[in-house]
């Protein structure tokens, strides 16, 4: 304890060191005096350094301040922020550029804020130093402002954040340098504002924040450089992550849409697929968050604007189409299915939007699915012309599948599922008014299948023809198994007339020929595949065929014989035989 009375800190430090040195020899188990000696030493060092900060006249004493900030814990520094700022003020007076020390101080103050009584004085004193940074070093200014903006957002109301952003805006507006020289630090500042503010929704009400965002609009920026794309994406990620509510303000949506357009324009041949997926995710998330409530026309206009902006991203275009289709169904539910002239026109506009947008997609399978979905929703809303156009286009698009398959962009299973879906869809879809003969669309589908023969395996081609065969057989029934709401199917349009039955038989004959020809190619390759296809074909014949027809009866007998010869499953053969006998008995 007597060492504390030594006036010279250096002599006191040596005295404590000697006491510890001797004490460890005499009483090695006693440690309390060692702890006291270390605490006294740290206290004296802290006092000495702070006095150096306060009284030093050296032009390089900001190095001492930086060392103090990086060495001592924030809890020890929080009571001395004013003293540190006074020392930094001397740095500016001597022509130094202590922006790094200001940034370090901001980080420390953010982790351990000053007291309520001092925090405003600390911010005011720090910001007075920030604005004194030479305009020739605006990139230093922006980095320092970013650090203190985080401190402000965490400890002060939104109006103080607005003051800082306003100062930044005025500083940049007076700068003689082009704005693009500050893109990266300015993007970091805006990202910091979004990630630090407790309520990001309030940020969009600030004119200063919106003005800073507008610097990155497509019209102002043009195409962003590759160095800025990463920072711009970080800003947009912050927009998406920290804005939890939906965007419903028109001016904010337009501003953000232009911001996303700038990011989209940065996509080029060097952009990796992973980066494109990340950008697509951000864009789709933004589109989902835009909601104008019951103003459906304004919502559709937003989708129109977004389509023109994101023309290079197929997943975004597909998402926009589905959003428009959802908008159609929302309208349908609002009017409970009873459209007025205005809502009917709106539904047709939505269908037209989808019909125009779908051809922009590169994948034919995606186009077919969206055509069918658009056609279905158009029919539900009594947009018959739009529905006819979409379904016709879907059938024609099947002819483009071989090229996409050769480019390895379409899996075979996806082709089978899509064509099966089209066949099932056409069962309930009525022929268009300009159809030259019954089952016009099924005839087109049957012809389109021939273009797929060269890219599919024999078993897959058989399955495809069987799926369409089931659809045609369903259409030939006196009553269809399902209909669109308030839409007459082919069973009502043709009334089961002879022309329709003759056309159905003709199409079925073509499909059967395709199946039997492909079955010959399976001989000797896979007995299991042959049995599956033969059983499915026989089942279709027994369910829909007329065994009084000699040719069809002979075909059924031949199929049953082949199954008996190939399949080892006695139970299966027995069940098929019973089905065959029951069918013949019912027709007698």
C-alpha cells in the first residue's frame, strides 16, 4: 500500500515489480498483493495516457488516442469520450487526418454507449469533427459518417438520423467530383442505415434517405461496374431483410424498382449462375412484398413495369406471370364469379399480359405449363378467346421440346409429366370456335407427339401415347368426368354425335399404332417394362373399348396372351383374365 504514495509513476512501477519479485520467493502461495500491484499499475497507466491525450501538443498524439481506444475495454472508455474528442480536436488543429481514430471511437461508442446525459454531447462533438474532414477526402468522410450513423441509429430517434443523412447529401451535392467515385462508401452508408435503424419503415419517409437512394437509379447510374455490383447487392439485401412490412407507397416502390433495375443491368456474360440465382431471389422477394391492397389496376401496372425491367431473368418473368394469375383469381373471388364490364376487361388484360410474357421464357416446358395455367384461369373467368389462344400455343410449343432436350435443359420425366397434364387438361377444354373438326386440339397434340419420338426411349414414348389415349377415351364418353365452372365441354357441344366419335376412334387408332410400334423395340430389352405397358394398354381397352369390334377384340386377346407368356405374376394374369371375361359378358 505504501507504493501508492510514490509520486513518480515510473519509480512506483519499479517498486511494485521488486515487491512482487521478492514476494514470490518468500511467500509463493500469497497472491493478493500481486493482484493489487497489477490493478494499481493499470490505473496509473490509464491516468497517464488520458493526461497525455488531454495535455499533449504533439502533432502525432492521435496515435496515442488510437492505441488507447484499441487497448482498453469499452467499459473503461465510456466515461472519457469527451476527453478523447478533445484530443482528436487537437489533431485537426495540427493538420492531421484522424478519420480512422474517429471510426474506432464510433465503434467503441456503439458497443458501449455513453450515459444519457453525455450521449448528445458526444455525438455533437464527434460530428463537428466529421464535417471538418477535407472535402478532397470525401471517401474518408463517408466511411467516418457511416460509423457514426450506426451509433446514431442505435441511440437516437429517427430525426437525428435524418440530420446526418441530410448533411451527407449536402456534402455530396457540393462536391466537384462525380458521384460514381463515391458509390461504394455511399452504398455502405445506406446499408448501415437500413441494418441499424430499429424501424426501417420510417427511413423511407425521410427525403434525405430517398434522395441518396435515387443516386443509384438506372437513369442516374446507367450500367453499374462489376466493382459496385457486390455493394449494390448488399444494399438491396438489407432492403429486403430489414423491411418486414409490405411496400405500398407508390413513390417508394418506383424508387426501389429503379434500384433493382440498376442491379439487373449489371448482369453480363461474366455473371455466374450462382450470382444470377441470388439476384433472382432478391427480385422475387421484392415483387412479393409490393402490395397495393385492393387497387388491382395499380398492382397490374407494377407487374407491367417490372416485366420491362427484368427481361433477362426467366424465373422473375415466370414469377410475374403467376402473380398476375393470382391477381385474376383475387378479382374472381371479390366479384364472386359474377363479372361486371370493368372487371371482365381487367381479367382480359391480365390474360393478355400472361400471353404476351410467356414467349419470353427460354424453357418450352415452363412455357407449356404457364400457357395451360393461364388458359385454365381465363376459362374460369369466361375469357374464352384468351383461353383458346393459350391452349393452342401450348400444343404448338410441344414441337420445340426436342431442341431444348438436345441442349440438356429438359429432363425426360418432366416431359412425360407435362404432356400427361396437357392431355388431362384437354379433356375438359372445349374445342375453339374455329375448329375445323371435333377434338381439334387432341388432333394437334397427337401430331406433336411424333416430334418427340426421336428424343424419348421406346418405353417413355409408349407411356406418352398411352396418357394421350386415356384423354381421348375420356372425351368420347357421353358425359365428361370433369368440367370447367360454367363452361360447356365437348360432351355438350357435340352431344356425343357420330362425327366426334369417328374422330376419337381415328386418333385412338393412330396412338395405338405408335404404342405397338414402340413395343416391338422393347422385345428382348426389358420384360418388366413390356408387362407394365401391355397391362396399361389392356386396361384402357377393357375400360373404354368395344370388344364386339373384331379387330379390337383380337388385339385384347393378343395382349392378354403376351402378358401370360412374359409375366411370372400369376395373380396379375388371373385378374386380367377375369376383367376380360367380365367385359365380354357385359357386352353380350
